[in-house]
């Protein structure tokens, strides 16, 4: 099992607007291809003006297959265009995390 953790940094004060944009235009198409996220959270302490989402995959091949399907979806590209136009995002960091053998994800 691997986890794809993505941390997004927004312009100060725009996290709620970016999340609303995602809720209205990105969540349905993303979950159609990737399933439900393991976690979606807004940073409360630490690096403010950020949010994190984590996606679980069986392995790298599963991740590649699901993400390729999402990238081929015109609705996903429409969301990306709306995100770019809004201009709320400043940075993105991605990490692929390997689950240790004792951890059993139940998502």
C-alpha cells in the first residue's frame, strides 16, 4: 500500500475559496477516478494557509492507472482551468509514502 500525500499552499485567506472551488468542480471528478481520499484536512497549526489530501493506492501501478484516467477526463481539466484562473494556489508538494507491514489501511 502506498499513500500519495499532497500539500497545497494558498495565498493568505484564500483556503476556504479554493476548497469551495474544489468542492463544486473537482471533488466529484477526482473521486470518480481515485475513490475517496484517506484524508482531506485543513492545517490548523504549523504551516498556515495550507491544506492536505492523502490518497491510498494498492501500489505504484494502481496509482498510475487511476491518475491517467483522471488526467484523460475533460471535467478534470475544466477544474484545473478554474483553479488556475482563480489564482489562489501558491505551491504544491507531493510525497509518496510507503505503509509499513504492520499498518492495515481500512479505507
